[in-house]
């Protein structure tokens, strides 16, 4: 049986604010969510994709041995 493909974690919703100087900014809480996404969610997704690829490799090797 082929394993399910891991889902890409959703990008966090950020509330952008226009400052008086004409620049956009986000709150500290949103910055923390963005950093968590970069530092935790994306590496975990990459690990899951690599694990998925290994599992598919095992399945492909098994099929090739039977041929």
C-alpha cells in the first residue's frame, strides 16, 4: 500500500499594519508564528517528505524484486 503524501503545513495568517513612515509591519505575535513556521513546521515537513521517499523506495525495491 502506498503511504499518503504528507501535507504542506499552512502558512500562518499575518496581520499586516501600515506604519506612519509608509512601511508595513507585523505584530510580535505574528513574527513568532512566522519564526515557528520556519524553524519548526518546515523542517518537520521536510523530515516527513524524506520518510515518505524512503517508504516509496522500499515499495519500489519490493516490486522490482518480484519482476
